[in-house]
C-alpha cells in the first residue's frame, strides 16, 4: 500500500461515515453510524462537551475543512482530516466508499474526481465516536472494544495529552507534528517535530524534513536532556514508551482543572499552552526554540532576523530587496521572503554603457549554511571577481578562504550582544547601491558599496570606509 494512502487510512474509513448516508445528524450526537451524514453546520460533540467535529473555515479563507476543535474556543482547531484537499462547498462535495471498496471523492455533479487503489473492507456496524481526549475512534459496532482506527494515530499540528508521537519499528512509519502552511491554510507546512529518524530517543525540530534546527536531547527517564526544566515544576508529565513494535512519547496534564495543548506553529516554534478554566485564557508556558531567530529560515529568503535581548524577533529585507508578499509582511508572516528590487544584469539585462552590478557588505552576521568553498581562490579580490563573473552567484564571503552562495540566501541572523559573526557580500544592481554611506538599517546592519568596475573610487578607499563604518556599530 502506498505510504500516503497508509497515512490517511483513518481518513479513508472515517469520511464515508460522515458524508454517505440517508439520514441527517442531530447536533447533539456523540456517535456516527453508516446511516447518518454530517454536512453543513452540523457537528458531533464529545461526551463531556469539550470537543466538536464539523466543518470549519480558517481565517478569511473560502475553503472548508473537516476538523476537531474546542467547543468553547472554536478558533483553536486541534485536528484536520482533509488538510490537502479543501472543500469549496461544505454541502456539495462528498467522499464515500464505492461498491468496489475504494474510497472515492465525488463532485457536485456526482462524478468521481479521485479514487484510491486499495480495497477497504466495509462493515455495516462500524461507528465513529469523538472522545473528550479529542480522539476520534472507529469501533466495530458489534464489539465496541475493537478499535479499528483512531485520529490519535494521525496527528496534524497539535499534540494533546494522551496523544502519541513516535515511530513504528516494523514499518518505519512516523507520527509527527507538522505546522500549517499559514493561519488560513492547514495544509502541511515546512516545520515539523518528530522523534529522531536515526533511532535516537530525542525529538528533532525539522525544516522541510531536511534541516534540524532544534533538539530535545536524549531521554533521561523523566525528561529530555536539553529540556531539564520539564523534570520539575512543570504542569505536565511526559513519558517515553518502548514496545516491541513501537517507540512513542506521550504526556498528561497534572492539573485536572486546566486543559493543555502542544502546537507546532506555522512559523516553526513548538509551544505548550494551557487554558485556565478560572480565567478562560490561554497561556503558553514553554517553547522551543526560545528565540525565533534560531528557527531555520525563519525570515525566509534574502531577509535577516534580529532579536535584541528581551524583545520579539523581527525580520527585515536586505538592502535592495523588497517583500515577496507585502500583505503577509505587514502581518509579520515572513514565509514569502524577499526579492530583488531591481533585476541583476546577469539575467540578460545588460545594456551598453550601463553601470555594472556590485556588492554591499553586511557586517557581523550569521552566514548562510549552504555555501560552496573555493580552495583555489587565495584573496578577497579573487573571491569577489569569481562571484561577479558567475551569474548564479548571489553572495560571497572571505575570511582566509572564499565561500560563495548560489540561489536564495536563507537563515541570516544579525549577531548581537558580543557574538561574533562574519561579513557577507550580497550582489545588487548598480542603481540599488546608490545609498548614503551613513545609512543604517534595522538590526545594526551597515552597507558599503564595493562594486566591481568603477562603482567605487578605489579598493583602498573601500577598505578604509568599511573599517570605519563597522567600528561605528
């Protein structure tokens, strides 16, 4: 069976119960059977009235999703069934089990637009029940002790008490928290939390399933080694369970008067938050990483992250660049990154007698990690010329050796509080190099023109100006 089909097996079995039937559902129901349908504004609730299952629209989106959310706080969605397949209308699109046992999706014209290739065994006695733990379980109606499948096995972005995050030792399948793309799109984003795929009992924060930007440290019986604070004075108790077939972590909340949730947010930070019933307010008491500037590619491409002590992290486009999405940027959503304000000449924009592209300097920054080292280049000038002559080169740095970057510059961070970084030279169009030498940008970044082919009076004057400006920081 295809891995993606396996991971959505619960969805394949559950959704036909929600859509394909002859009778409608009372909004006070706790259990769905094959003779019922969930549509429109109808919901089912957990027995204690904590959670409800139904259709929702995140933010200003026009798409509909099927999800579980807190009944008293519907803005907090804790599980989404159709993350990657939104519905344009909550009453016309349906999923059902076909006569051959496959799951099919029908459009408003009752035409099949998608189908699985694995037959599923249908049961006329199967029921679905939403529990107060948020777990949506499928049971054999003739024997309610038999759980066919459960939503806890397929977490989305939220980890609730008694839920599990782990790996199957036999199949290699992993349960992970995956962020939403943004606040209006619950499709899987680029940030995730999962047990280390190498088999080490620690959690990794991952960017794009490839870059680790945070780790919990190995399990130490009561806590993870890099999070020692969880061993005491914390309102939750975590456990790591080893069985023959599976390794997983779970936790419980020690205060029965409160609710808690762990969320992998769209900007890459995992947070533990609690709801105090006495005040009806949510409070986040733990996060990793503590500084958002430590999140890989937090500001995305051609932007730099700055976080002075005791202040919030902020992103700013590099000089000569502008937001890829001004609307998102105004809302402090940086995922679209920045783009060149003026295209470079290398892309076929060269004109007769036109001024050439050049470089500006960014002092004391954490350099991007995807550099290429040039061992044959032996001076800063040679390094600059190599980058200038290579159209795919977007920046260079020289510190006893030459490093060049091709493509987007990501994961840039301004070093503060005595931390020492390097000096980076991104490439700009000549028109964007015409800035006053006294100009300063947010984050204490200073720019100096070091253009090739006449953009500066001399290499000597550039060096003097560079030293003078960097010392004035």
